[in-house]
C-alpha cells in the first residue's frame, strides 16, 4: 500500500503541530506506522491522500451514525450557508434543536448548547458544584470526559493509548477534587460515599464506556449509582457524548431505564460538526447564567452550521426509528462468531474486539489486552482496506451506510489474521 503522500504530510505537520496531529490518538503511536491523512469521505468509505480506500469503522469517533456526507445533512449545511455562519446572537434553530433533544431525552428539561463534549462535561460539573455547594466529583477509571483538568485522573482513551497515567499541567488541588473508582464496582462506590458522602457534588460516568474500549455497566452498578446519589444528595451525570443517539434515540439512559440529573452530549447532535450540549432538571439548570450565578459562555455556542446539521440528523432519526434495528443487525453480523482469543463487547452499533480472553468489565481487565498483537491486527486490516480505531482502548462504530458487503469483507479480513 502506497503511503508516500501521508508520510510527506506527516513530516510537514511535525514541523508545526505537536506529533504532527491535532488530537493524540490520530498519531498511530500505539500501533506504529504512519497515520493516514484523509482526503475525503462518503457513506461508509474514506480515501486517504494517497488514494487508498477504506471501510470506515471510526465514523469520526461515533457521530457519523448515517455515514459520511448524508444528503439531508449536506442540504441542511448548504441552507445554513445562505443565512450566515455566526451571529453572536440567538436564533430560532437553536430552540428547535433543544426541542428535538428534549423530545428524545426527557431528562433534559433545560439545555445549554456549547461547542464540544469537553465543554459540556466541564460545564455540567461546574453546575453540579454550584447547585450542591460541594466540591468532590466521583469518576471511574478508564472513563474519558474530555480534557477537563479535574477529570484527567485515570482517564481512558488517548491517555490509555499513550500510556500516560495522569497528565502533567494539572494542579494537584484540581486533581484532589476527583475520586477515581473502578468501573462497575458497587463496593468501591459504597465505600466512597460512606467516607465522603456529604462532600460529593456529582458522580459522572460514561453509561456505556467507549474510551477504554466498549464496556457495559452491570444492572447492580446502575442501581447503586441511582440509590447512592439520591441518598446522599449528589447529582448523577451521564456523559452521553458517545452513546447519545448512538445506542438508542434516547441514549443509554433510555436503553437502561435510568434518569440522570444531568446529561452531556457531543458531536452527533451536530451531525458530525463541532457542538456539545449539557442539560437536565430545570431546577438545576436555572443555576446557569444569566438566570443563575453559575457562569458559562461561548461566542460560537449554537453555531448556525452545526445546529442546522444537527437538526437534520435528529429529525432523520426521529422519522426513521427502524434504523436502530438495521444498525443492530449489521453490528451483530460483524461481531458474532469471531475467532477464539478475543473478548467481544458490543452494545447496538458500538463495539470493541479486545485481544484478551478475560471478560472486560473495567479498566484493569481492558489492560490485560495484548496491545502489540492488536497493533499487528490493526495494520493487517488497514492493508485490506478496513479502518479500525488505531488503539485497543477505543470503541468502533457501525453506520447505516455500511452494507452487507462491507461487513462480509471485514469479517473475511479478520478471519485471515487468525
């Protein structure tokens, strides 16, 4: 496979950009080789700068539920371009997007739009602290909630990929406001509340983890989260940046029948354009400025391009509820009956192939994976035109644009590795 153009672009980028990439996981650091510089995308396909074609199972890390360049989303963006790209003032479409989100996710009684998932989680935590008057946050090892200072404690995703335990540049005082616990551990959660119950403002988690690979919560864990936060007056925050509108229209909270106090959403609500949102119970969200004393702002929040694309995405999902059945069928066809030596975790169209035979229910189990073998597997697929996440610790995604032929080709490529 010719990669000369990507190699030249990487060398050029490294003179200007740390590592030559604008987000660490793109660097191929854990799998080796040259990161592919992409030139274009369409449907379930990517084409790199050298003209190589790939079946895409990253989907811009989740939001491309309908595939790349879906015609309804493109039409919405083109329409938005006729009215302007940024106003610094409110628009009707922002209200319409909030209404679409609330219709799908009833726990989001009030919503604030922001520019990214990181902004959403950072803001939700600030609101939780302001509402409760407390400082401590519980998070879970291997869960990544964006590069918020206080949440980069035992985070997954890119930090797990690069082997960074806790990032430099975060003051100890910030890190001390976070208690990191093992995911799915009811006992650890109970101990933390017994020790710090009156100080805990919030518990934040990925209701299905995507940032140590795909890891599902146990029913006992979910029950403990609800009962302990309610008992001690802490807020339960679901970070649905990855799961929102991906595992179900109403997100993981609809799938599991859990009503969090606050939720955060990311790029899928912008049809893949940069956007985020946080929201929840009205009494909590009324703490947010300008009506409350918890300040949060953003010049580009509610950007017309992202809002218009998001409206097209969410309306398409609402009008085509059967698409989730199709996603389930495609993902099941890909993941079922794979060779021995793997642990396959999947929920809906979100999945990870862990190179371990240990059941993966938390970060410690995920770390038993043979990452060197995964790296060889990744390049084996890449050479056969299949683009998986370049990290053992990232979830992969199926879109409505993937065909039966795409799934069959990918399964054959996987089988050839074993």
